[in-house]
């Protein structure tokens, strides 16, 4: 059986990527690296469940999630 060969690229250090955060409510005032994700564990709508940090500060954009 033939094996699939995929080129390996050394991953970027986790410290450069940002993080994944969880909490109750929106990430108001939370500072994180650009690209970090935030999961609202108490969300009740499809537009308040997941956010991404867009500036490396306290600006977060929401994603619309499916039901």
C-alpha cells in the first residue's frame, strides 16, 4: 500500500499565535493577542458564542455560529 507523503513544516511557536479563552458573557475589556479566540459559555444567540481578537488589544469581532 502506498503512503501519502506530506511535507512537514515546523509549526510557529504557540506563544506567537495567541490563545483560546472562555468565559461568561462577551470578552469586554479582555486583552489578548491578535487572532485569539474567545468562547462565551453562556451565549444564548448564534452571534454571541464565538469571538476573535482583531487588534492584539481589547477589540473582538463576533462570528455567527450555526444553531
